[in-house]
C-alpha cells in the first residue's frame, strides 16, 4: 500500500504522533501542512506520509526551530527534488547556511525583533546595519527582516504582540528596503518590469523585496505601490510598455482582484506574473489567474522572472468561474443589504456590538464574495479556520463564531434562493466542522 493513501482519522494520527488535535489543525490552517483528504462527510483522512511529516516537524521543533522555518525547510528540500524524511538534521542545516552564519542570523533576528517590540528604532536600525556588514544582503532581508516580521505576526496571532508593535516593525522594514532600493545601481538590462499591488491590497513588503532583488540583478523596476486601480494601471502600462508586470496578493479578496488585474494586463498583450502568501498557502488558487506563478521563495524570484521573460507566452491554462458560481455571486451581492439587516436583528445586543466593532460583516462578505468570484467556495475554509484559531488564542469562546455562523445561515436561508445552493451547503459543512471531535 502506498504511503500517500489517505487511511487514518485524526484520532489515529494523535495516537501515532503524540501531538494534540488543536496543534495539528493549527499547523494545517496556518501553514498548509499536512494536507489531509476529506471524506464525503467532510472528515479528515491522513496518509502515512502525513504522519511521518508531523513526526518530522515535531522533531525539528524540539531541536529549537520555529514552525514557519520548519515548513520552509521542508518545502525547500522538496523543491530540490529531495525527500526531507531521508535527510538528516545536520545535513539540512549545512545546506541552508553554515552553522555559524545560521546561528548569527538567528541571533540578529532575535535582537531586531526585540528592538521593534520595544519601539526602539535606533537599536533596530543598528542591528540591521551590523547584519548587512557581516552577511549577504539577501540573507539579512529574508532571515532577519522577513522572518522577523513573520515571528512578530505569529506573536500577534497568539495574542502576545499588539497590532501597533506589528505596524511599527513593518514600517521600519519598509523604510530600510526603500533606502536600499534608492541606493541601488543603474539598470544594466534592457527589460523593464513593473511591480504593483492589486486593488485593495495594502501590503507592500513583498513588492519592495521583489523590487530590490530584481534591481540588484540589473533590471529596471518601476514600483507602482499598493492598491493600484485597474483603470489607471491600464493607462500607465500603455504609456510605459513594460516587458513584464508582477503583482502580489496576501489574502483571498486580493487574490480575486489580482485575477482581474491579470486579465487587464494580458489584454494589453503584456506578460503577467504573480505570487504572494495566499498563493503559497492555497496553491490551487494559482490555476485561477491568467499569468505565471513565480515562486514560493522570494530568493528565487529573479531566476523565475528570467524564465518568464525568456518564454512569456503562452500563459498557463486558467480555470474559469462557472456560470453557476457567477449567478450565486450576483445573487448574494444583490441580497447582501437585506441579509445583513436580518442578521443583525437576530443577534443579541452584546454579540451585535461585538460584530459591529470588529467589522465582521464586511470582512465575511468580502471573503465569501472572493471565494464565489474565484469559483470555489471551499477556498474560504482556511480563513475561517484562521479566525477560529485567533479567537482561541485570545481566549474568546469558540461559540462566538458558531453563534454568528448559525445566525448567518438562517438569514441566508431566508433571503437567498436556489441560485446559491453552494452557500447554504458551505454553512452546513462549516458548522459541522466546528463540532468535529478528534475521532473525525
């Protein structure tokens, strides 16, 4: 029997690995590993390789590595055509960096993160300056700054870091990246590359890193920044005529607007490439965009760009949204005001105020419409799991979200008709998942 055959339920995996069910689910929703199959009833089924992966991750964690680093290492080894289960821990460390360099970068990251959490900008800048003097620029950007920001983000998710601390760190990182870009050499290549954030995308760090890495390889890069309106983009591209446009999305709603951006760009017969966290977490999303997915690793972006510029056409085959989903999208959008009014009227005053302050209705509608527009309502599941984990980390009861979902389902049943069957089915499945026991 192949070790990739989904055979074991969650209870068996817990028994085999010694990990808690919540830990396994948290790794799945946060990092996309493991990736269990689902039964017709929606319950998870794991393969022997999934179990071996979890044991491998647990062993690396006991060696002192962060889970995000462990996942990156696993994916990196697989990308090199190697089986991580057959590579020793010592070999992995040697492959990724000399032991002394890896340790020094980790120390620099720890000190930079602490300075950011203390709102100590001079100290944070000093730590980066020292790191850049000792190690390659790419190593410091990826291992100190970006990994440091990821650790701060994980701290916020756990409730240990304030959002103001996270914003402060991101602002310092963006300022440093912009300074390095401005100080870079003049272009030596003939191709012009435009980088841009799709509509509603506010995150700029990944775009700045892409700009920096491409400029260091000699390309002329024009950075249009975040949240670029499509009508203005088309006008600018017509004037600039770049050889490639690159966009990045971090969340499901901006993956949806990125798809619209891809269509606008390719209609001008300009090649389009993309990446971003949401496409790393949900690889199936890549098939919905008319463009070239670059890489999960920012370090590999220059090489991927070179490949796209060498052979920009034809574009990879795209999955189009079905007419059924387009009809559901329009129906949900048109009935949304009535639906939300009904929903708020049914909630008790305390929960109603909580929903209003959190902007939950707007968030929920934005993500649900993105999933419908992309043609797969199941894409929303990862974000719902993330919310559930966030509530637990902040010591808020799970039933807050469940009560909200139950009220939402009742409102949907009242205001939506047979044009949106997948929405009702999704709510039924989501509520069943909330009640799933470790035996599921």
